[in-house]
């Protein structure tokens, strides 16, 4: 069963932008629900509940946080990109 994935980000954050670019480049967007924490208080509160703070980017994998752009990209590479069937 596929993991439930949510990306918490800010539009104007360079590290968030790096993750979004990676997601777009590897055509992963349909698999990941995106939340800009500056758009809704609900997204910001969900991020706090999952990660304990408001630092972005954070990828929630079945409710468990993966924090930071490098860790997120590594997780995506290992768990989604390298397992894609061409």
C-alpha cells in the first residue's frame, strides 16, 4: 500500500522550492498533497502537530515527519523515484 504523503512548504522559501522542483521534475506531484503553510492556519497547525514546529519544508509520510530539503529529496529518491517502472 502506498504511503500517505503531504508536503508542507512556503512559496517563498528556497529550500521548499528545491523540493517542489524535484517533485515536478520526477512527476511525483500526483502522489503528494501540497500545503503552503502561509495560505491557511489549518495547514500551519497540521505542520505543528506533525513536526512540532513551523520550519519548512517537511514531508509527512503516514504522519511521520521528514524534515529538511536534503532529507526529503533523499527519501523521495529512495522510496519513489528509484522504484518507478519505466
